[in-house]
């Protein structure tokens, strides 16, 4: 009887011990029901980035009149070739030409006055007149010389002002013309006939088709993985075959699209594009990235710059990793993690006892 009691006591102790170990280990592990909130999957950067865009010209100019007026000259239509220096539109210049004539007349009068004053100075006529005026003045020699200097200075200023007025009148006349700064094609004009009034909002655009590119809008988080020379496949709406190209420019600042999305623009060059596409066509670019085997995880989960806790089938394991650049709240992991790893994001599941480094 006594032996049975001893055996029963031992069995009870063993059962309690095994249960304690089981539940203790369970408390240190990550159950499958917790993994959705206590861990995060390792997200590897994709080998390609898809970005929408538009066919455009790197060399193009948008022209507007600085003032409103009546359009009197419109020699071209959209699609017509344009050479550098060609007038593509002109406003009525009657009032501007008359203003220039008035300025020229005023200049001539001022010039005659200036020349006459210079002759009088050279012939001492002004000096004699000024000496008579200040004949009774104390220290009259200095007073006379100062008065003569003021007369000469005033005539010079008057001449300078008249020259400026002529220049301004002529400048206003020049602004009545829109001149193409480059050789290309007139791709846009907001009016189609002369004789109508236009404003500074009336737009004319000239583009050089020989500089045609596909300009892709790349999301901010993806721009770090694109470099000059990256190969690209472009699908342009309306063109059956895909077009091969290369990234030739990455814009340094972001823009905001009409949709509100902030993006960086990337120019893609292709000889096929120049042969087949038309300006302003839309399409999609598939850009090959420079980020093979690069993972992104929350930056704060990296300890001492080289360790990350991961869930290994319910057991927290510390892995050694190689980190790269930080992008906002995320950091690049260049090596040390796999696609199947689950990074622990809840500190309470990280054990305080001795751990193993993998």
C-alpha cells in the first residue's frame, strides 16, 4: 500500500512537471494565431518595377504672350514643322509701333539738347553765364564749377532716360511675337485662326521629335532601385509590339500627379520608340531593378545594426544580417534573411534568457 502511494506521488509530480515544461515553452513561443500580429513577412524587392508614363520630347518649349492682345499673325497649324527663330504667332503692333516712334522722337530732342549743352560747355558759354549768375557769391569759383557740373550731369541723365524709353518701347514690340527657340514640330496651339483676342494663358508648344523618350512615373519607394542604364520594356497604347529601351535620366525631384500621387520621373530612350511612337501617347514601362535578393523590413527591428529576431516554427531565433540603405521606416537587408522568414515585431516575444545566433 505504501509503495503504491509512493508510485502515485511520483506519477503526479511527473505529470505536473511535463505540463509546466509544455506550458512554459508555449509561453516563450509564437502560436500560429499570434503570428499575424507579432511578426511580419520579409518582403523582397521585386526584380521589375511597373510604371505608367507618356511619350514626350526632352527638348520642347511652351510659349505664351506676356500680355493680352489681338492675334494678327498665325502662320502654322499643329503638326507643322518649325525652325529655330521662326515666328509662330504675333499680336497687333499698331499701338506698340506708335509708342516706339514717340520714344524715338523724344530721344532725338533730348539728344539735340545734350549736344548743344556739350558745345556750350566746350565754348565756355555756360561758364560765362554761370559766372554772371554767381558773381556776388562767396567763393564764387567753386560755386560756378559745381553749377556747371550739375548742368552737364542733368543733360547726361536726360539722354540716358530717353535711351531707356526707346529700349522699353522696342522690347514691348518684340514681345508681341512668339519665336520658336528650337527646331521641331508645333504640337499645340490654343487658337486656330488669326483675328481673335488672346491672353497670357494662350499656349503654343514646340517639341523636337528627335529627342523623343518615354517618361515613366515611378513611385517614391521604388526609385532607389532604378539606375542609369537599367533595361526597360515599354508597352505603348496603340503599338502592338513591345519596345526595348534604357533608362537615360532620373529626375532629382519628385512631382505630384493629378491623382495626388507623388512620383519621380524617369526618361527611357529607345530607337524603336522614335520610329514607332507619337508624342503624348501613353503606356507602361517594365523596368528591371538593381535590387536582386534585397529585402525590406521595419528598420527598428534591426539590433546593433546586424541582428534580427525571427520566428522559427514558434521559437524566437536571432539571425545575423547585412543591412543596406534606410528608406523611411524600412531598411534594406542585403543578406541573412529568406522569403520564408517571419520577423518578430512584438518585443514581448523576444526571450530574455540566453539565445542562439544563426
